[in-house]
C-alpha cells in the first residue's frame, strides 16, 4: 500500500515538473506561429516580448521575426527598422558576452553576416535618407530604453 501511494506521488510530481518545463513564453508562441506562416497571429506575442523581454537575445530575436513579417507584407521601412534593432541588440550581447561558446559564434554570424545582408537588400528600396532616419530612430529608442533601465536600477 505504501509503495503504491509513493509511486502515485512520484508520478504526479513528475507530471507537474514536465508540465512546468513545457510551458511556452511569449516568444516561443510567437515563433511557432511565425514558423506556421501566421505573422498576424504571431504579432501580439512578439510585441509582448519586445515590450517585456526575458533577455536581450529574446528582444533581438523578436525584432528579427517582426522584421521578417514586415518584409513579407511589403513594409520595407518597418522591416529595416526591426532588422536594424535586432542587429544592434544582438551585437551588444555578443560584444559583452563573458562566456564565449558556440552560441556566441552563431550570434556573431547573425550580427556580422546575416542581418547586414538583409539590411543591404532593403537599403536600395528605402534610399539613404530614409535609412539614416530609421537608424537614428532605432538608436534613440534603444538608448532611451537603456537609460530608463539604468535610472530604474536596471534589469540584468
């Protein structure tokens, strides 16, 4: 009798732990919807991640996915804006990563090759003045958010 009760308790705990590990955050849900081609469905989840990211890399990836969605819809200005934000944030993470591993190298490739290629592809459609305006807007927004967090004690 005692063994069967113990077995039930252990099994129940294992199920609860599995359920906790299986919970998805906003970025996971947004990514899944994006991969299914549902940018409209992914948008609120990606927006939530951008507004309250769990990490800077979550912010960078949510921006990247928003850029992909904007590009698919033909909104070149928004695509450039989100890709540029993704590049800046991911670049910051790579530059300040104190534990270099394969993820760091992958992120570096993302920052130095993949996103610049996407930006270069979009630049002719925007023109130099629009590119300058978009990058200034993103830089100002990121700087403002960074300064706000520093003043509030920071989210590390």
